[in-house]
């Protein structure tokens, strides 16, 4: 099986930090898995941080723990620069940022709970999957 290339939408990261139950937490717990590579950009990490810290009341982690998780994502993530050359394509500019990262990185999948927000990304040879769908695709026990 080829190593999959993915970009993880902010809603998946936030969901994983809100609860230890569910597929988003399982994905985050294996984020350094050899079956896939996670691609990141500075704007995406800043988006993760902003949304996580705004959701702090729903997350049972302190700021040090949150920063440690973000630092680890930065450590294992494949970094890319984004140049915003062809926006807008999607309804939400933040989703465009994720799409642009996925296109620039030649990713296979965008991992999101909002697949409908990523309509027509097949034009870029991409597909949106939920965390559960990705875990199933890589053969992870559900």
C-alpha cells in the first residue's frame, strides 16, 4: 500500500482534543503513523491554534498540553509554503487554505467532518474523507 498524503481540517483536530472517544482522537493518536503523511502550513497551524484556544472551555487540556500537541504536529508534519494563487474556489476562505495546501502537496485526501464544504475537489485529484473513512482505508481497527 502506498503511503497516503493527507491534510487534516481544523474541525478534526478540535474534535480530537474535545474527547478521547471517536475517530478524530484515534487519528490524532496515530498522527505519526507510517501509513500516511500529514501536510501542514504556517496558516493552517495558526488556524488550529486559534480555533483550539477559542474552544478552550470545551477542551480539558491546559495551554501547555495544547501547545505540546501543536508542536508535535509541527514536528512530524510535512511543511509547505502556500502562495494563494487561484482563490477563491470553495465557499469558505479557510477551506480554500486547506484545499490549496492539499493541492500544493499533491495530497490524496482532505480529512474533514464537513465533506460537503469540499465539493468539486475531485478536479484537483483529491477526495474528502472523514477520520473514520481514513482509518478504515489504512486498515486501522475501528
